[in-house]
């Protein structure tokens, strides 16, 4: 039972990262109907920036906000310069552009910071490990009933829940949130009603990338270092979370992310022979496939009615 | 659009053009192994395997419009089929080509059934997940009796210590490759001869893949594929069996993609998830990039894209070291800590999507017709079937959007 509880908490903290990536995917999807394949790589780019800020002796919390700012600029610039002009052509062209951005950002990370993992004393890093948002020394844990509950894990979970609450307020209680929902439901009518759809879309992409950036920083902190392959699998888990929760439901994305984290952690913990560390990704694959085949709108999404 | 010269398809001039183009391509294919050094031959093998994989992907993505970022898995199936059958059970590497094709074909057909319900970017997502899961599957404990786990094959249990041709002087080993007493390569233990041997295997695979793609695209099935790509509903109404066509194309594309995998296993002589980059998802993205840059939905697009990609990445491979960069453009690239190949192609991909979504072949079709224009034969006219190179010169409406 103690072990179960510990796996549950661990799963939820990893799930928090997936929830953040999924939130970014969902916000973009609601606004423009595109799946941003570069979401994970945008987050990685910002995570590298936070490492760099750490090298410049900026404390981790301000560094995180700066990293999210970088993400916001990157996301909104992507929407204005790449996605908006190309989306007139076809969804396929947008897909190709996001794949191009995926490759480009991954190359750029390597070009600027090299392809070794960071921090690395070999290249003269001043930091010993990637800056963590919460205390993560070995003794930073509660031990109720023999379960080890690390402050870091709980802190991340709380952070994600607070962020979700703030997003809920943003979507439902502010004028900007109202215009975002209007654009999501019908962009043409929203434009006629006087909403600056272009600005709303730009802000949505920026917001999505900023939230993803937080996910990247948290993931790198959990991992202890940042490297070029860090976000490949996280992106798949994040998309599995968005698929499970429904691609147009931000709340669903968070719940989906936590569920995916818990499912993969329990599966690899209780089925070490069948799942183990190697086939954790297989769990995400099965979830994506099963949801898309059985209930394509996900748990909390709205079913799309298509007229043939 | 006016053009300088107009010639008729099937006429003397158009045949002459085709002959010149064919002679150029064949000349290039023969020139590489005879006159080039071992380094260039090795690069050429890489280009040939990449273009075979990109051509296979083109069938499903360029012609049928079904996005796949998981074709690296099919290439991996090919590599591991050769690896397992040769090193564990002592099969001849030649035999593993049809076996790999069949296995990948079956897997492709199985993948096609969920794929026929999942559309657009969702399919991209599922195939991306497939591409990421595949290398993990190879390291799975439950399968390591077959795949050799993370270390790959051959391992201490295997019958042969190679996954390719067992070349050597000992009893039962191969020293020469003879076709009816003709020994074209000589002693295969010499690296140059061995490289030439592999080159011709890779070239043979590329030619077979090209001919199959060409045959399929110009057939009734090919027209069904394009109909599905352009408008699925309309295609179904016109009597195209969506499920059957998609299953067939998926299977064929997967089967063809496995063949370059066999070539890779033969060339490297061992298989492992880390040892072969093109069986990871990075490989699948490379197939996609070279195919789109060359020209999705055209027969020569993947070939040109793959050749360009391998040429550029090879030329710039040492550029992480600043002294290797030509002085003229050194300030442009000196800051980067990794070779600029992937960055260049990513930027090129995005730029092409803006200015020429049909890739290099699309640009060629658009501008070549200003100089030489081949007028298509009137519909219903009798005559020999048009040849491959004709596709390069035919005038197409390049303004239309095909996805």
C-alpha cells in the first residue's frame, strides 16, 4: 500500500509535466486547429535558456519566468511569421512547417549549447545540476508511513494545479479569455463581432509556448540535466494526455496528463517484466491508439459533427 | 506561358531528350563505383538507401496523402529481419530481402486498419508514437531472445558473427561474388571491392523500389491513391475502395521501406537500436524532409532530395571544427557547435513550403517548360507508354494545391 501511494505521487509529478505540454497543445489546437509538433522542442529551447540564466547566476524562479518570456516570444513569433501565412495554403503545409521548426530548434540547441548534456563540468558549467524549482536534496522529503514523498514532487504538482486554476480564471473570467473562446468556437463570427482574432491567435501561441517552457524547465529539473533528446518522449506523453483528455479541453489536458503519468508509473512498477522502463512509451502509444479508435474526442472533448 | 521550343510527346525530339536524361543518370550510376574513391562510394550507398526509403514514404504520403512519421520502424524491421535471419539462423542475405518485404508488408497492412479510421495530423501523431516505440521494442526484455536487446546482433549466441555477407578465407566463407562464372568485384576482402559490391546491392534496391513505385503510380491503383489524397469522399463515391487501397499502399510502402533496411544491415554487419540512426524517429523525419524538399508526389522528388541531403551533410560534416569551413562563409557558421546540415535543411524545408510547396521537382517543372515544352499526347491516342524521364519534362499545372 505504501509503495502504491509512492508510485501514485511519483506518477502524478511526472504527469504534471505531461499536463503542461498537453495544455500547450490544447491551447494552440483550440485557437487554430493545428497540432504543434514543435511544442516539445520549443519547451526544450526555453529549458536551455534557463540553464544559461543559471550560469549567469540568476536565481531559479526569476530565471523560470524569463524562460517563459522567451517561450512567449518564440510562440507568438512562430504564429505571426510562419503559421499564419502558411495556414492559408493547407493544414498539410502547417504540419510540414511545424516539423521543420522541430528539426530547426533541435539543431539550434545543439549549435548553441553543444550536443553533450548540461550542466557539464567538461564545458565549464558553474552549476552542479540543472536548477530545480523546489528543494531536491536527498533529505528533502516527508516520510509518512514509510513512504518517501519528496518536496520537489509535491511542489511540482501544486505548481501545475495553481497554474490550471489561473488558466481557468483567464479563460472564464477575463475579456481576453472570452475572446479566445469566441475565436475557438467561430473565428469568422468573432472577427465580425470586433475581436482582433490575429492578436488573440498570436497571444494563444505565445501562452502555449510559455506553459510548455515551464514544462521543459520542470522536466529538466526532475531529470537533473538538459540534453537534446529530453523532450521527444515527453512530447509523446503530452500528446497522449491531450488525446485522452480531448484536444479542445484544457481541463481534460491536465487530468489526462496526470492520468498518463500515473498509468505509466503504475504499469512499469507493477509489471516490471512486461512493461519496465523500456516499454513505458508503449503505454502512451496504446493509450493514443485506443482513444483515437474508440472515442476520438477524448474524455472531456466535444465530439465533432462532420457533414459528409 | 510561352516557351522557346515546343515538342510533341512521343515525337523524335522528346525521345532524344529522354535518351539524354537516361544516359546521364545511368552514366552517373556507373561512374561512382568505377572512378570514385571508397569515401564517395560509401556516401553514395547512404544516398541510395535514403532515397529508397524516401520513395517508399512518397507512395503513402506524397501520393495517398496519409501522413507517416513512423517509417523508420519499417526500415528497422528490414534491418532486423536481415540481422536475425542471417546471424541467428544462417540464411543467405539475398533471401532476407523477400522475407523482410513480406514481414513489413504484413505489418504495414495491420497498421493501415486503424489508420483508415484516424485522419490527418492524428495519424501523424500515431505514427510518430510508433516510430518512437519501435527502438524501445527492440530493447524489450521479452523480445531480447530474438533481437539481442540493447546490444543488438550478432551476439555470443548467434551462429554467424555478422549480419551481412560472411566474407573471409575460411571454409564455407565467401571470397568472391560470381554470376555464372563472371567475377565482377574480385577479392571481396579488399575494402574497395567490398564497397563496390555493397554499392551495387544498394543501387539494385533503389532501382527496384523506383520501378515498383513507378508501376504503381501509373496504374489504376495509382489513380485511386491520388483520388484519395485529393478528396477522400469523392474518391469513395467514384467507387474507390478506401480500406482496400489504403491497406495495399500502406503494406507496399512498408515493404519497400524495409529493403533499404536490409542494405544497411548488410553494409554495417551488425544491427542495434543505437547503431542505425535511420531506424529511430530522427530517421523517419529525415525521410520526410528529403521527400518534401525534393517534391512530394513526384517520382524523382525523393531521389533528388535524398541525393542533395546526403551530399550537403557529407560536405558540411566536419564543420563543427571551424577550420574546416571555407573562409568565405566561415563567419556564418563558425558559431555553431554542431555541423549545420540539419539546420540548413530545416530552413530550406520551411522556405520551400512558402515559395514552392511542390519542392525542387515542382520548381523544375515550372521553369523548364519556359525553355522546352513537351506537349502531351492527345487523350486516347495509341502509342508506347511514356518513359520515366518524360515525367520530368511534362507540363503540369504547378499552381494547384495537392494536399
